[in-house]
């Protein structure tokens, strides 16, 4: 790992006498990006909480959301699967959660985990209690919480949506639409604009030693956490250290964007956000003359490391990511 910029010595906080505890870490995101960070972080700490976006409106999650008027369970399911252990039981449960029914019937396309979570929500009437029950059933190595107490919609301001009017600004609504748009996304908003945060999520952030943003789809998985007022306030005011993990390369939502532009977008959406560290893969950070200055402007150290999987895909190697997290957190 090659650090760039200044480095400060930090030690995780301890609570009470006796051996030093592993840090309490809260990871934000959704989908595959959050799964990658959770797979790494559960090898670093045994005090881990995932806070997950609840704006998915496509596929199985979208169907359940519309039919049952519940939170979309898909990203929550993926986080729970990532927290399953590495033993045979843990891997079996992870596979079961992710399995989707084939065919063309009423269950076609639904993931077993989505149905399990939605069924417990219907039975218990409490999303957090339902998620805690699933986590206990799976033996999950951490807790999974929604970022908001109600399902949300993402609305994006884009440019270039109409090829005949390339400079015209337009709006598109819905996580599925924003994620696949070929237009340039300039800004995103949540609907409702002032959603209630999940109280347990706010409490977890305020009690954390580290909070980790990213990797993941920037406009639909990372930035939305900063648009829930109570949660954003907790992220900005917590005494925890704040770590941003950049993607290995631009995703569809940010095609053509530099690493520095990713950091700049966070600052544009939440001007008061300050960070302690930004972790970037060496290939994405290379030849970006503006990255270090943007990182410094947010009060952070830039840490550059080799984080990519060796199969040629745009995925983080969770063991390399775990090693980088451990070094940054002083574990």
C-alpha cells in the first residue's frame, strides 16, 4: 500500500478496561459494492453494521415493494448474504438467500431471501426486528439496517437524455432508470425529500468508531445516504472517523468520470461532509492530477493500494480490501 498525502496516527477508541476491542464499523451502500466492503470488513472486526439503501424499484424488490407496500428487500438481502460465515452452513445460507425462482409463474424472478424478509416484515410489522431475526437465523457476522424507515425514490437531473437536445436538462425518476441511463447525471434527490431515518441506523453511526462509504453505484447506492437529513447529520457530526472507498473504475452511472470527480460529487451533494481517509485502487488513481487536492480539501488522507480481483473483472478482491481497511484503521 502506498499512501499519498499526510498520514496521522490513529488508534481505535476503547470502551472500558481490559483488552482493546475491535472497532465498531458502520458500512453504507447497497448492492454489489456494499457486499464487497462487508465481505472485507467482517474479516477486520466483529462489530459491524451495514446501513443499506431502500430505493430499489426494479425486479423482485420492486414487485414486493408495490404489492406489499414494504421496503425493497433486495439490497438488504445481499448485505445479509455477505455477512454469512465462510463455513459450510454460512455459504449454504448465502446461496439459498440469493437463489431466484426460474420459469414464468408468479414466483419467477423472486429471490428466496426477498420473500423470507418480506414475509417476516408482514408477520412482525417491524422491518428492523425482521432483519434482526433473519440475521440470527443465518448466523450473520454483523447487523443489517435500512437507511430510512420508508421506501424511497431517486430522482436525477441529467443532461443529454434526448440526443436531439444534447444540452437540455431533464429529470428521470426511479433507481432502475437512473442506474441504466446513458445521459450524464448531474445531481440526485430523494422522494420524499425529508424521509425519516431509521433510528437504529442513526444510533449506530453515532456510536461507531469508523464509518465507511462506498464502493458502489455512486448516484444510487453511495450518495443517497447523504440525502436523508437525520442520517447525513449523524455522518457529519459523529466522532467516528470517516473512510471513503472509491470504485475500481467508473460504473455505468458515472461513465467517463475521474476518481476526483467522484469525490467532488460527494462534496457537491453534502458540502459539510469531511473525511479522514479516501481509499483508491492504484489504477483508478493513476494519472489523476486532481484527486489528491480534492481529497485534501475534505480533510482526508489519500491511500492508494492494489485492490482489484485477479480475474480481470471490475471487482474488489475482498482480502486485499480487508488488508487495506485493517491498515487504515490501525488494527
